[in-house]
């Protein structure tokens, strides 16, 4: 019988490490709700047909809720050595095949860790959430779904529409590769320690016509130039690109437009010309 999460944290003296972007979610009602909402939006009863990868499990709150929903297998990647023994305790209490990796998720190619069909579930470390997301979006077709928690301001950027101050590179790449839906917002008091900001849980499901990694690389280059000078017209911010004026004209995009006026599909079409 496992002790409660709070008893586990106290027993191991596990204070959240801000340098690792840690804010622990210890309320099982909330972690259960995250999983329930994700399953419901995917229209599946449990994870029986999926190999789950959890990044940054910490003391295992979300891990317990995942295990309660019968994953085919579970792989956890945790950078904090203090949490590894907790993961081993969980493994000893479950019949689910469970792989424990002590390392930095940024250095791993996740599809090599477990077989398809696979899903990622993570309360992402705040300090590396965007680099991790962009890496996984490059491989979007490798995942059936990704249930990920971000700072709310990052989630707002991911879901931002055109003509919005939050709209930018990550919005475009996410929306060209996945259907992105918000599952819930969480106030700071849900976490230990309480951060100063709200968090949001998003569900990513790859589009059937998701763009390739090669196209994403082109779009990243173009959007880095465009949004690096987002208040300037495209003819100015993209002037380093060869023959940009005629390419914009070819796509019926005004050279006097600013980057937030272009849809993700227009950025994709522009990338196809390079």
C-alpha cells in the first residue's frame, strides 16, 4: 500500500527545486481530472492500448493517475535523482511494465523509448517547456496525443489566433502540426510550492496532414525573422530572404502586412517557396 503523496514528499524530504522548474501537483483530485478530461476528449476509456511516456513525474502525482488508467506500459524520464526512488516504489506496486530513466528529456528521442502507439503526458518543467514542445512537434506523427501542462501565458501563445499579441512562432508550428485544445486552467494554489502564475493543460492531437520536420525548419527560419521584428512590415523583416517581394506577391500577401496578420497556412505556403 502506497503512502499518500504528501507523506511521500515528507518522507523523502522532497522540496521542489526551482532551478529545475519544479512545482509539484499533489492533489489526486486534480491529477485524476486531468487524465479524465484527456481520455474523454480523445473518446477512449483508458490507456490500455497506449504506451505512455511521462516527462518530469516528480513525486508521482500524475504518475499515479496515469497508472490508475491501465496503460499498456509507462516510461518516466526524471532529471531529479531524488525522485527516482519514488518511481521505483511505484513500480513495485504496479503490474504495469514501467521503465524509469534518470536524465534530461531534451537529450532523448522519445519514440526510441517505447513502441507505438504512444502518448506523452507531462506537467512540464516551466523552464524548458517550449524547447521540449518544439522538439516533440517535429515528431508529431509519432504520438497519438500529448497531454501537457504549461504556464498559462505559454499556453495562450500556443493557442493564439492571428491578429493577437500572443500569436507567434510557437502558435504557428503547433497549429500546423496538431489540433490543440485546452482541457483546464489551474490556479497557483493547486501546486506546492504555489507559483506566481496560473497554469493550463493542453491536449495535442496530430493532424492527418501535419507538416514535415523539413517544412517546420523552414517555417522556424521565416517566423524567427518575421516575429523578431514583429512591428515591422514583412518587406522589411523578411528582406534577407531571396526575392521575397515577388514570393509574397505570388501568394497574394501584401508586403506591407505585419507577421501577426498571416495565418499559419500562409506561413506554410511561403515556406514552400524556399
